[in-house]
C-alpha cells in the first residue's frame, strides 16, 4: 500500500493524528511509521473503541447460570488413583511417540518485577542463580531423556524482547538442548489509545504499541508457521506454561494423558484457592462450557460461598497451565465471528507525546491497552477438562519485586520442594515449620524432577553427601 493510501485510510477512520509529524520525518522514519501503521487493523480499533473504551457503566461479566467447574481431583484428595495411573500411561506413550512439544509464553512486559531484560533471563534458583529459561530447558531435556524423544520447545517473545531472548540462548549454548528444536517467534502488537479513542504516538515517528496479551499466542503460533512445523514433526499436543513459574511441571505425563483420554481440545490445571479473597481466576461451568471468571468479575459474596462441608464452592483457581491441541490452536487463530477471542481493556500509564511532539510521562492512567487472555479460548474447546494439581509442586510465580509471588517466595518454594524430595527419599533434613530447609540447597532437574526420579538418583549415591548449605545435586 502506498503512503498516500495508508494516510488516507487513517484519516478516514478518524486516526489522522498518527501522521501529524509526517512532514518532519526522514525517509527511514517514514518507512518505520508506515510499517507500524500497516500492522494496525483500523476496523478492529474502531470496534474496540466502541465496545471497550467509550462504553459507559454496566456491562460487567456475564454470570448467568454459573456453577463450579467439574474437576478431576488428585488421588490424595479423593480422586481415583487407577484413573491417574491410566492417564500417566497414556501421557507417557504420547511422549515416547514424540507427539508433545513445550510452549512458553514469554512476551509479557514484566512491569511488576521491574527487571531490565526478558523475564526468562531473570536469575531464579537459590544457589546457582539459574535463569527461568535454564530451569525450563533442563526440565525439557530431562523429559526428552526420560521418554527417549527430545522435545520441541516453542517460545513466544515480543518485539521488545525477541532479539535479547535469542541472544541469551545462543550465549548459553541453548543450555544443552538441540538448537534445531528450540523455536522463537514474536507475538502480535496492538496500538494503545487515549480515552478519546485516538491511537497514541510514542514518538513523532512511532506508535505506542504493546504485546496483544498471552491470548495472542494462538494466532502467533499460526502466523509464525509453528503449527505447520509441529504438523510436519508429528507433534499434535502443546504443553503451555508461563515464563514466570519455575516450579511448573513443564511436561506432565498425567496431565497430557487426561487431556488425550478426554479427547479435549484445551485442558487446564487448577489449584484449590488458599482463601476466598485470593486473586486468581475461577474455573466455572456456564452453558455446559468451561470458563474462567476473573476474581475482579466474581462478586465477593460468590467467592465466599461454601459447600455443606464448609469448603469453598468456587475453589478451583486458575494457574495458567494448559494442554492445547494443535488443530484447536489453528481453528482459534483463523478466528471468525464464532471463535474470536475477546479483547480486554487495561487502563495504563502510556508514554506518549503532546501536540507539540514533546514527550509526556503520565502520572496516572492516560489511555487503554488491549489484551487477549488465553483462557478465553476454553469455552470454544471441545471436551475441555480441569484437573487438580498440588500448588507446592506446580506453582510459584515470580510476579513482584517484593512480597507475595516475589523472587524470595519463589526461591523458598523451590527449596521446600527439594526438602520434601530429600525427606521422601529417606534423608534427614532440618526444616522450619513451613518445610523450608535450614541449608541452602539446589537440585538440577537433570538430577531429578519429581519425587520418583529424585529418589532413584539419590538412592544410587554412595556415599551420600551431607545436607549443608552449598549442596548442589546435578
Ligand atoms: P502477566 O499477566 O504476569 O504479565 O503474564 P507480564 O506482562 O509478564 O507482567 P506485568 O503484568 O507487566 O508485571 C503472564 C504470562 O503471560 C506472558 C508473560 O510473559 C507471562 O509468561 N505474556 C503476557 C505474554 O507472553 N504476552 C503478553 O502480551 C502478556
């Protein structure tokens, strides 16, 4: 499209301000701005302005006919141990057949942590200061060794962190993974708008663009060719997890088995909510479909509802761990009226420029960013299931610099897990009342990544090392 045509289209859509400084830009700057503007779907922005930005009052989430989602409970909490064993066998078969790939969404901005760099490069382990990416890489390597089939790993980045992420893997020799099996691709971007619906400029020659949310992963998988590559490689199942959670069992045979046995297109793990006010999404059932209702959308009275035995009625908390069928991702990516993921509105402080072209650093929210959430795909999935997991074995994200879900809480949760494994294998470990070991220890996923694999290696050690600070098992 010519520059003239592009500018005419933006003017016709009431977005001519995007080119306000066009005359003062040099040829490169013009090309850059035109390329960014070309990414914008004007009709989509118009629709989002109408439905999300100008919308006044009311409109909250639809809570009609909501009920708690059915959940497959852990054997320890009343689930059927034989069913879990069967799921595991099925999942292991799929892994041995090379049908499963790992999928990490790492395109977020990580503003709460305030770390300068891609979040996956953040040092997270207590002793070796391994990065989040290294922890996942070792878990994925370990799974490949165990099932005799190295796994493909897809990593979704953003425009802002793509080059740095690739560089980090190259510098670290892909942490021992086959580099031909690690695939990076960028997610899409969305323009931010002011409260008047006008697309904001970040500088005279660039738009205020931000990643389109983890829900953008489905179309990014498609656009990047990742789904075609998976097909060519015989991979039909994606194990989806977020970049901020080193405790996650990236490759979980039981979860994969449950997903396959149900013929599910997208499955989820849940943890029991720790307390009614906990800020997590809730797995619910609505019109026969699994949906996630965010804590901000569920009235507190509902969040506090209890069953006859006193347990919370809406107890299934979402932790953003899914298994996704490849062709389901393709269907969602193709979109269309019936299967479009909705956008959500996020009011943010957006760095922009004023009418004179001077930089503005707002003190309070001055506009809206648009994001899609991956869990909004659940109601479109056939036979969607939810299984329970133990929080201590699957979920301890690094979200904030301090306090809850911080590097400190995450380090401690990792050490508690290793202390449990050591104890289960018969070692004597001194811990406090919360299970935190007194000594700072670390276990590589290549030594063991669950109680069973850990015990096997531990029992084979002779003599056993002393459990003291600095002990690293690899
Ligand atoms: P969060 O919701 O925690 O957002 O992302 P964030 O951007 O990382 O952090 P804050 O809110 O700015 O502090 C959860 C997961 O989804 C990924 C993140 O990388 C993380 O793994 N994500 C989020 C994307 O991949 N793309 C996005 O556009 C948003």
